[in-house]
């Protein structure tokens, strides 16, 4: 069936299925019809759908996936190729900007809420909404069945805890599986406990991949949207945690993809040592007028130079050192406006 005819047929079926919107007069253009169908899918409660409507939905979503363009893992370069990175496991890490629902990998990660049923807001742009939309209504039903089983075990008020991942099929997505995980919510200020929770999200997802034989996974930016986790710190935790896990689990994963959508997020990850790091380092003392406070004097022994060297040493110790062909060195200065 042609895609336009599929869309028209599905829209009528989902309107009838909704009851409330049975008589909704939707404009005849494809853009409006697509938005209407997505909205009806978004608000639909988890329950079975008749076989014929399900078949038409699957056919429609499969064609939509091809229209958007499926991206194979082989088309996503590792950071050693993309940036000439010298960081550990540069051949197993990737940074990719775009729509995560296009990726053909073993699993994509969904930033879920504690109900684990997806986003019910019509046409919302959050990743939870996008993943459930293009997977099809089967995904919400599968999540609901899993949550019903957990509530039968732990009580009717059970909600999915932070950093405890749930594995489902990908249904109409190019990805084979979806891993749903609830990230930490920053209410007032970022705390070490919240940072540990976010690290646990990445670590536990990777553990789940290992346990289920999944060799490639694409991470979204967990908790950085409405959960208000600071983007830069979230990117740092993501890179640090995944790198540490790869070191602790040799051969368990072929590729971890950091998926971003916004240009600003891509720039953050690029600053997280995903590009080559020049060596050796040489510090430039900012002098006593720098706008920062230390318990020790800035330029005396044990002052700023030593403090920075100590911290930089901790960060760079795992990295292989490479000489700079031009004989130049990286100048680290304190931003007087920061």
C-alpha cells in the first residue's frame, strides 16, 4: 500500500480507537496527518491493538524509517578516525549527532520516567516521545506489562528506581533493543550523590548489554533535559564512566556511541578529550589577580601551579603521552572572568 494511503487508513483507525477523537477533522496535507497520527499514538494508553491495524502501523513505520534514513554502525566512525583521538578505547567510542531512532545498533538508550510508559504529551520533542512513536504502540504495551509484573512483586505503588535499566525489543526501530533508564533529577543543586546516580545509569546499562550479549549501544544525553542535570558535567561523567567500564570489561562491547542532537552538546563531548590531546603540558601562572580563592598562595610552592598539576595528573595519567611535532605545548590559564 502506498504511504499516503497507509497514513490515511491508519489515521481513521486510530481516531476510531481513541473514541474521544473519532470525529476529529484533520487537514488533508501529509504534514498535518502525520502530526495527528503521532499525537493519537502518543496519548494512547497501553492496551492491545487489533492485528490488522498493527500490521498497517508496522508497514507505515518501516517505510518512515527508510524515508528518514537508517544509519548502520559501520557508517559511524570511531573517535580515533573522526578526531585522531589518543584516549583509551578510541577505537570503541563514537560521537554521532542526529536522530537516535535512525541508528541500527544492538540497543539505543531511552531517557525514561519512573512510570516507564513513555511520554503522553502529543508531539513532544523529548527522546522518550520520539522512541515510543517510531517503535510503535507495542513498546508502551511491553513496558506496561513489565511494570505490571514488577508491581505484582513489589506492590501497587512501585515505580522504576533511578539507574535501574529495563530492556525491551526495538519493534519498528532500526535498533534491535531499547534500554530504558531513569536518570537523576536535579531539584536545586548538583550533588555528589546525583553524580554517582548518573554514573550508575551508564554503568548499569553497560552491564545489561554484557549480560544480554549486546555488542553495540547508543547513549542519549541522560538527565540533561527536563531533569536539569548540567550538560557539561553530564558529558564528563558519561565519557569517564564508559571508558572505565571498557577497561574493566575487556572485549565485552564493540562500540559505545554518544548520541547528541544539539550543536552545543556535540561541542561539549568534543571537549571531553574526544579529540587528540597534545603533550607535554606546561602551566602558565595567572598571577595573584586571578579571580579565584585558594587556601595556599597562588605562586608559592604548594600553590596554584602545584594544585593544577596534581589535578591534571589525575585526569591525564591513563592517557598515552605523545610529543608535539611542532615542539609547542598546551598553555593552561585560569579564566579571570570565571
